[in-house]
């Protein structure tokens, strides 16, 4: 995915935002709307299923907290630590945009 497309996605998610804190919440809201759960992903090389985002546990200091399932157990992890298994899925584009915004 090219940088121009990532910038377009970030602009879409943060269009009415005035600072980084508002950008964070705009991105979280957009991800909640745009991601189709469950989504196949990896976490430190292990296959997991991204089953949702935890808005109340997320913050601009901590980042977005994701809920994943692995072998029947549910875990809270940083969304920044997840990689989508299928790079052609719609969710992959939005997660790449979140990773890009974090930089």
C-alpha cells in the first residue's frame, strides 16, 4: 500500500479533528465502523482472531486496545502489535493506516 493512500485514509478518519487526541478518537471510531470482525491476524507470529476493539480501555496515551481470541481464550492486546493475515482484506488497509498514523 502506498503512502498516498494511507494519508487519504488518515485524512478521512480525522477530517474534523483539531489535535492528536481528537485524531486518536476519530481513528478509533473509524476503525470500529470500518473493520469487519472477526478478522484473521497474527500477534508476535501466532495466529489470532481479532474479535473487536475495546474503546473504554483505549486512550491516546495507551493506544487502541484490541480483543483477540486464541485457542478459545480472549485477550486484550495493543492493536499496534497485530498484523492482518490477508493483506488484501479491507481491514488490512485500515490497520496499515493506523500503524502509519502511529509513526
